[in-house]
C-alpha cells in the first residue's frame, strides 16, 4: 500500500532537514531515486469510428497520466481519467529477478515463450510518441530528484523523498510512504487513513497534503493520485511558463540573427529601406537574460545600427555551433520539429563594454565564458592586435520579448513582460536516457 504526501510549503533545503531528522530513527538507506510524471491530453479531432458520423470533435477531454519511477526499472505506470490503469514495461520476469527487483510488474515468462510479447526494449515515451502521437499530446512534465529511499520497521515501512520540479521550477517536497499489506486493510479506508497519519506523527513529517486511496492497483503496489490534486492542469500555457522558456532559450543558445534596416541607394538617387538579418555570436555570460554580443565594427548589423536603424535579436532552438551539446527539450515543445519548438524575438538597448586592462577579472571571465561557446572567435576578440577587424563587446539589455513557444495548443505564444522575463528561472536540461542519480 502506497500513499503520497506533498509538502507545498517546503524549500529545496527541506529535504535535507527531513533526512537529518529521519536518520535519527536509524533507517536502512536503500539509495537514491527519481521519477518523471507526464500529463497528456487527448487530440480533440481523434474520435472513435462509431462517432465519426455525428461528431467532428471528441465529446470530452481526457487526460493520460504516466509515472516512471526509477525503483521500477524500465516500467511506466499509466492512468487515463482516473479510471483505466496499466503498466507498460519491457522487462521479462526472469530478467528482473536477476536484477534483484520485485517481479510483480514484469512480463510473465510464459507471455514471452508463447509469443504474446516481443520483449523489445522500446521505452513508453517512444511508444506514445511514435504509435500514439495522433491521439495524445504532452501537456506538462513533473520531475522528481534529489531524494532518498529509507527502510524502517524491519522492512515493513519504506519512505521515499524527492524534490518536485515543474518546468524547472521547484514546487515542493514529495514524500512517498509504502506500507506492507500486512499492516493495513486496503478495503477499510478509515483504517488506512489512521495508519498513515500515525506514521506521519511518529516520524515528525512536515506539514503536508496527504493523497491516497484514489485508485488501488490489484497488486496494491501503486496508489495513483489525480494530478488535479497536485498541480493545475492548464489547457493554455501561462505567460510565466513562456518567460521560463524564453530565458532558457537565450541561455542555452549562442547564435542570434540581428535584424536591422539597411538603406540602399537606387539608380534614381532615392533610397529604399530593406530589412536584413545577419547571424552574430552572443553568449549569456551573466546568466541574467541580457547577453553579450561580440560586435565586428565593420559588420553590416553594426553599421546599420550606427546609421540609426532599429534592431532586434531573433533566436531559435538549434542556434548554436555544431559541436555544442544543447538540449532541445522544452515544455510544450516537440523535439525534432522546428515548427514545434521555441523561437524568440528580443528588443532592447545596447551598451558598449570596454575593459582596457587585460588583467581585469571581468574581462578574463567574459572572454573565458564566450570562448567556451565560440572557441573560433579567439582571433577577433576585442584588443587582439592580430585580428583583421576591430571589434568590441556590447551588452544587450532586453526590454521586449515576443515568444513563439511552439504550436499554440500546447505552448505559450505572445509577449512576455521584461521584468517577468528577467525574473524567470531557467529550465534544467533533462537527464540522459537510462541514467539514474547516484
């Protein structure tokens, strides 16, 4: 029997305080764990065949929740609208036994021997993305990491802790309690509540919301909680989420198109104004959303700005050097689809930055940061007498943000206030596939 506690008033340090507290009970430390909790919404235009003649859209919205905890290796628990539940796994019973994990959620050996399963190792994410992409669209991703697994009371009680992050923002501390079925009666809701409350009191759990007995798997291993009780499911992504995407995009990438207006003299002596866009090197070296631009003095963009042209910076996913490893995973984005990934246009002001002393720490730090993203730029850094062209640093202070986060049904599209943009938190890149926190 498993239940979940969400400590919403926690800070990232609360998990450390709880660890120190629970350590006084001398638990057996079973290692670290992490999880990924995803929310999908049904495609409203994917309707059953029997409704094709009477409906152009699905009559109701449905949500698919998936939970992939690391203590259930290569397994994903699925729940549709709090009713239909299942477990997606590619581990055969005999394989998982060799790994020393419980076999209840593995594929029985006879299924493989009788040809009822292929035993292939495709992840559920690949399955839902390749086979079911026309039916389900991912809406939100909740991640948990940084926690521990504690075993107490002779193995009858297991406590798991994890910090919870939504779009990279800390949302609280999750505490999962797993009780041996011998200590509770699953059908008696009152006794279950009483037992779990006794545990939270005995071990001095922080103030929390308790979520349990929503859906009980027949194996009594997993108690799925409706995500509406944890976070709000939004059909329209918020501007706050858009601000985090914009800040993260600017921080991750390092190439921008600087858009200006160029005056071109015509044959009759008149001038026409032509919009032009030039690729330029930048880096968010202060991690504040206001990047540094390495300006080549004779460059077209700089010359147009000197002549009075207004300007903007455009940045999209993929705007980095080929050798640079940059994640293209964003909330609401569709990896591998340029149209389904974020791009942003920034407006603002430029301030020339000049460090005449070559030993100035600010200059050294800026050059080190910039060359990490653009090692080929060493020849034309400001002050390099071997450079064929003069250059200078410019700090771009952003005062306007226009974001296209991807497709409008799943990502934020619109303006983002400059203050909100600057205060937004960066979205951490996802963990590599198959990697567990140690």
